[in-house]
């Protein structure tokens, strides 16, 4: 189970990074590009850390998912549009719950 969670961090990092690139391509939003790439990089670091120390890596991934959840909740209530804010809100909620459950299981 631990290995699945570690690889889930990598998948989540890729989705977040690619989401920032798509935000830039669709809306020419450099904020989306920078936020997506920085968040993706932080999650890549969490993945590398999780390979050696799963508790620490899952902790960082959980924190990053929580931060992104707050960002996308705010955007969703401001825009009232499911795409992309609502979808990312749900993705971040699921990611946060999965990473948190895995982290609590290891502690």
C-alpha cells in the first residue's frame, strides 16, 4: 500500500504541473503556469522524499493538496464554474484525503 501512495504522489504532481500548463495555453494565465509548475515541483520533491521517508513525503504531499484545495475552493466560489476550478477542487480533496489517510496509517 505504501508504494501505491508514493506513486500516487508522482501522478498527482504530473496532473498539477500539466494543469498549470493547460491553464496557460487556454487562458494565457502566467499565474496558472507558475502556480502549477511550482506546486508540481514541490510535489516532485515530496515524491523523492517519500521514496526514502514515506511519512515525510506523504506529509508534504498532504500539505500541498490542502493548500491547493483552499485555492480552488476560493476560485470555484468566485467563478461558480466547475471547469477547471470545481474539478481541481474535487481532485485536491480526494488527493488530500488519500495522502492524509496513508500518512496517518504510517504514523
